[in-house]
């Protein structure tokens, strides 16, 4: 039987990417809602960020809206 830590690890996402940009610009692109909304999600989707608390224990709640109008709510926690 899986314990809670094993469940969390199985749902974790770790991304590493080298970008031709300075660290400040990358940080802003990932942490400022007005910038994140410009690129987050698949082509044709619109992103609305409701809460983005970029800190340990912080909440990130957003809604992706598809071209067909269907809404996809998302909730993430910063650990």
C-alpha cells in the first residue's frame, strides 16, 4: 500500500530546461500572473489566473478555457 509521500512523488512534476534568457526574465515569466497568462496552456486556450502565491505553501489556482468554451480548473500548491 502506498503511503502519502509515495503518492506525492508519483504526482510530482520536475522540469529542467536551459533557456537563452537571463534568470530575471525567466523568473518573471513563471511568477507574474500577467506574464504567465501570455504563454501558459495549449494553442487556442485562454488562461485566467485567480490566485498565484509564489512561496512555500502558496496556492496557484487558474482556469484554462478551450476554444470551444469548455473550462478546465487547475489547482497547484508550491512546496
